[in-house]
């Protein structure tokens, strides 16, 4: 069932998002020092975060994407069916920041972090646009998060529900029924 925009309640406006992403970019630069910051985004929910964050980090920055193909339901806690790594990207010795749209159960993120560690980055950190620690089914902490959220479905700023609403300039919440 498709949701109409009138059910979406603004959770974080565009100004708040930009302010938090700017602070995150400053923090990543501080933590990496003069070294390159390498952003690795999980498609497609991190596309807006990636674009804004790239512009907020001074100095050397590289980036790439990973594609996670989920079950058709595409729920926040769906199991991954396939993960496409970009094998041509070397992570060895780099300061890697894995960007995830919504970190909920932590299962996919834990798997990815373990796989990425095998590529011997200098450091590996998990960055969540939205962090939902109340839904964790595995032991996992985010290293950085833009916002901590509770229950509900979220859309906008690259987050979609049933393929819609990703173009909203804010993050909205669709209340549980």
C-alpha cells in the first residue's frame, strides 16, 4: 500500500540535517588527521548523505559504493540476499567510513564490517544516518550517527518506502498504524 505525503511527519528538516552532516564531516576530518577519508556508502539509501558529506570534509576524500540486494519486502530488517563489493577499490591502509542509511538489527553491518576488515584498512568505522539501537539483534555499536531514532518508518533524504519519497529534502516519519 502506498503512503501519501500527508501521513508523513517531518522528523528532521533540511537545515538540521545539513548542520549535523557538517559537524560529522568536521569530526571525520579531525579523526583522520591529514590522511585521506574514504567513504564507502551502501546504496541506495546513503546517496544524499554521501553527496552532502563529501562536500563537508576538507582535504583528501575518496568514495565508492556497495550495493546490498535485499528481499523483495525491502524492510529495514530484511536479510541481504546479495552484496556487490567493488573489488577494484583497494582499502588497504585507508581510513574507511562505512555509511549506512538505517542501522537497525546490525546483521548486515556486522557482516560487511567483518568482510571489509579483511581488506586491511588503517581504520574502519560505521556511520549511520539513522541509528536504531533498540532493534539490534547482534552486538554492534555505530561509531558515528547523524540521528538516533525510535520506532516508525522513515523517508526522505534518500530513504524510500516502496520506492517513493526518497526525494524529500527532509527526513520524515510515517507513524506506525
